C-alpha cells in the first residue's frame, strides 16, 4: 500500500493519529524504530538542523524538498511534510505539492501566513486574505489529483493570533469547503477554544503540541477525547536531542573525561542497528566476492558489531 493511501486510511478509521516530529533522516528512523506509525517533518527543525537558523522563513523551497525526500526515503511510514506557505502564490503551491509528492511525502501542511512566515508559536505573524488562501488550497487539490488522489492536503490557519478565534473558525470552514482534507488551527491558546473549534469545524482536525508553546499540553487521550484526529509533537525529538547534546558536551568540556557521560549515550551496537548496518552486512555477503570479504573481514568472515 502506498504511504498516501495508508495515511488516508488511517484518517478514515477510528482512533487518533500520533505523529512525533522528525527533522532529519535519523530522527525519522528513530521514531519508526520506537513504533510510531506516522511522523511529521518539521520545518522548524529543518531550519535549525540544516542551517542553525530560527523558523522565520529563511529556508528555501528547494532545501525543504530535499529534506522531505531524505526523511521519506529513510522510513516506511507516512510522512506529513511541512510546506510552509507553499513558497509563493497559488501557482507556486501547485508545483510545491507535486514536488512533495515526488519526494515521497504522504501529506502537506499549507498555512495562510504572509511570507516570510514565522513559527506558529512566535510573535510577528501576519496572514494573507481568505480568498488568496482558498486559491492556494484549490491549486493544491488540483495538483494532488493529477499525481496521487490519496495525497492529503492539510490547511493551517494562524488567524487566532492576528484576528481571533471567530475568524480562525470562519477560515477553517472555508478551507475545508475549498477541498482541504484536514484542518489545522495553529496555536490554540485555551482548552475552551479547542473545544469550540472541534464543535464548530466539521472536518478532521489536527492539534499541534509544542512543549513551551502557546497551546496547553494535553495527553494523547485528552486530545482524542476532545475530538482531534491527528496530534503532532513536532519539536519533542529536536529539543530532547539538543538538551542531551549540550549536557554531554558540557561534561566533556569541563572534565575532559568521556567516562562521565557514557550512561547518557546509546551504545555503538544499538546505534548501528538503528541505521541498518546489519542489512549492509547481509548485502555484502550476498554480492561481494569471497576475496573481497576476506580482504575486509579476514577468513572468519563478517561479524556483528
């Protein structure tokens, strides 16, 4: 089954979809190894990991497509990909959607912010007109239908921050009517607002939970009980990795003793399992000549590491 078809099936079936964030191929493989059935590619994490920059519209369309392709290629589960604003007008959105499909994404997030955009939980956001965003969604749907009708279009509105919840709900309904498969109201400030969105927007809904962000943190069960279909945790892995890296490097800098942080590290063997070294060893045994294997591994052959 194609990943797009699988994700559409997951949306249509009962139960909430939980998608942790992946900012590169390794974080995606770890999420899959843990057992998650879907992941969200994070533009915030892409900006940070690729360029060491904040999520303020500095990463280009080409850079994002490249990262989507890397992540989607690394895993066998559906990838919801961050498409920012679509990188231009409705015609740009048309191409963006088709390139994301070719890159292997199962869904795209498209937002109604003015470019250059901001992370949805930052200050300084502005939104385009409803009419312009509706045109973008219609272009996205047409582009999707041309290549893969099962590809999911997720329309995001940031209007709560700029115009309030009434306008956000109005936009959500219009984006659904324009053809979006899933609606994403970003940076919901209160549980009461979340309850109202679920009640008034007749579409599958996505909830974005960022540790330290504007939306109150909920458990997966609480999000499901409220009525959300998808809940994403886009920055959990990025923040965990950053904190762990800082702690280990601080110990190394202050003590010069690597033995003091060994308990914080994954083992050499376990890391190699995640990145698939065992598969490479099997391929070598299948395709390399006996002479090549002996040259690399000696007469005893390949051993596990």
